[in-house]
């Protein structure tokens, strides 16, 4: 067994044996009370371990140490509120660990297939991490069982339901208060509640999945049942209401049909509110076990580096001479002030090359490496992050897409050691900021598949609200935007990140909603060689362009 000893701030003389029994019982009560206040109950061996560790410590310091140990137990995201001896051992090890956390990385790129999995525990009202260490929590597979497809929508529903239920519109009114139209309260009802009535029910709100089970007929589905919808008089709120997205439908129920008067999205919530339900756990991904959002060291570093920038470009056609010329101008312009990272998104060829696609792409990266090494400052100080596009090898156009194969990238990485080839989508953590990047024509697909095209407002605003309200990068039918069922969590936008980059064929834009920025850098060659620059210290997005000679 590992010898765990908490070192007291001040040395104390050992108590006489006659008093040890009384002190031990008193300490046991204090331990039990402290952990009960944190929602835990200790096994006897766990309590005995804590007693033995705290007995040599000055009694005045007991409460401080107990609070620290309980805090580190909470970070372990236990499935059960019962705390065992091994949990206390781990907590004490974390508690007495000194020095800075080595996992507090300034820049980290997280592959979509390495994103941590969390599930909402209804009893504890908290998200708990799923570890693939048992038969019941097996590691996800690319080609998983059909149950994984059902779980895909069920998990999305649970996430949105718990978020919606605590929104001020759906929390119960305080007794003794009056509610006017401005403070009107709603009550969510499951589908089975309506199906159990034979008469008419007015003014009801249901959260469910919008589906089309029959041609031209829309339905609302949740885990309890399916309702046919009448959308003839529905008013649509902001956003793109596509099939397979989750909506809040308001209306009346009569004759086994739900007559919708208003349709909107589940209300989003600020990142700070969502994080409270994860505790200190790192839900974004990366080597750190705890969230880096509250890291004082990283926050200080982030603010002190005012000139640090990240450059985002899409459609880097390596077989296009004009693109390569403009990249030379780009690198030359940044050589005196190297960015944190250049984020290059595919497609990396201007057209499909058939059987020679891989060889042409390999030669393109070879030419790009030869170009980059001409700027040694960039090679030494900037990261080069590559995200594949829809037509890049090797995998089918299913999200998340794997990174480019080593047969293409190996020679490039030898010449540019700070290059990173990652998945599509991917996540980038810079200091305390969280950035999600995806290369997919999402705006185009949403515009084509919405059941009601917005008549007012800007397209980018509708798009951003859709993504953030759905807490998902691709709330589209699986036939339109296929997703590996067991890796759907890699597309979650919950808690909301600081920046979402959606590289699309549509015109470039940048908008913000709920303190989260959503931007599209646009196609580099198709938009007159324009791109986007992100400044983390001020959280600002700037438009940039390489002028024509």
C-alpha cells in the first residue's frame, strides 16, 4: 500500500493514549459531517484511513484538510455517492501534491476521437465521466451496434432536457408571487402525457425530435412516444428548423394531433452555468484532468501576450499555383511576428484526382513544406494545424473524419516538426480558451433542409443560434450529414466554447450569441484570398485579405 501522510503546518506533540479514543471518535463525527455536506457517505475503511492521516495534524487544521480532501473527491466524478478507501487515497495524493500542474498546457489540439465522454446523472444532477474500463462502458467503435444509433438521439435529448428544465421559463413559480405575461411560466410535458388524453388540451409545451415518418407529415418524438404535428399555423422562431433537430413546440392537442402555434429551440445557457454541472472535470479534452478555464497562470499568460494571434484559412489548394503564391505572401507577412498557429482546413486539392489523388496530395504537401522552411521563424515558433475537408482521404465523408494518413504527412512533419494533422472536427485549447473547428458545408445544408426558411434576419445569426441552441455542430438528418453513432459526442457544443469555426463554402461571416463567437473564414481561393485572424487576449476576430499584385 502507498504510504500517504499529510504534513501539518506546525509540529504537535502526540496526545496521551487516554485521550486518543475521544479524539478519534470526535474526528470521525467531523469527517462524516463534512462529507455529508458534500453529498457523500464514507465506507468504514475510508473513514478509518482519514482518521489515521489526520490524527497527527493540529486539530485547528482538520476542517481545512477535510475540505480539501472532499473537493478532490468531487473531482473524481464518482458514479455513486459512496466513497471507498481507494477514492480517499487518490484524493490525498492530489491534495498533498505540490508545484504547478504539468498538464496546464498553453496550446493543445484534441482529436475528435479522444474527446472525453460524459453522461448526465439524474440523481446527482451532475455530469459524470464515462471511463471505458468495463463491459458496460466499452470503448466506442466506428461501426457499433444499432443501439448506438438510438443512444445518439437519446443522449442529445437528455442533455437538452436538463438544460431546458432549469431555464427561468420552465422553473416553477415561487409560492405567493403573481405571474404576468412578462414573467410567464411554462411546464414541459412528455409526449405520453398528451397521448393519454382523449379530449382537448390547450397551451402545452413539448420538447422533442422533429421527424418526418411519412412523406410530407411531420412528427414530434421523445423517449415516451410520437405525436403527429399540424404545422399549418405555426410561427417559427429564429433559426433553421431541420429534421432531426430538437424543438420546443407550443400549441394544443386534439384528435391525436398536436396543433403547433409556435416552434422554437431549447434555450441555450452561458458556459459558466453549464460548467457548474461538470464540477472541476475537464469536459473539453486534453491531458489535464480538471478544467483549465479557471487557471490563473494560463489566464495571466493569455492576457500578457496581446500580440498572439491564430490564423484560420479554408480550402488550401496545394495544386493551385495562385494559392501557393499567396501563401508565400502570407508567411512573409507573419515572419516578424509568428502567430500561435496557422489552422489550415481542406480541401487540400482543387478537384478530385481519381486514383492519383494521394500521390498528387503528397506532392502538394512536399511543396508546402519546402515553402515553409524558407521562413525559419515560423518553423520554430508557430504550429501548423491541418484539418481534412470533405474530399480529402482516407475516410468516407462521415463525421468525425480521421486525420490525413501518415503516408501523405510523414515527410512534411519531418521538415516542419511543429505541424499537427488532426481530425475533422477538432478542438483547440489555448490557455483558458476553448475553440471548436469543423470543415463542413453546414450553412448550405441547413438552408436546403430547413422546413421553414427565415423571412427576416441575417443567415449567419440564424445559423449560429441553431448550433448553440442545439448544442451540436451538425443538427441535421443523418442521411444529409452522416455521423459515426458512437462518436456523436465529439460534435457537442456543451458547455459552450469561446469560439466555433465552421469553414463553409458560403460567404465569410462572424457573429456572436451567448458570449460564444461563431465564424466562417470562407474559401481562401474563392473569396479573393481572404481569411480570419483571432486575437485571444481580446477575444476579437479580424478580417484579413492578401491583396492582388
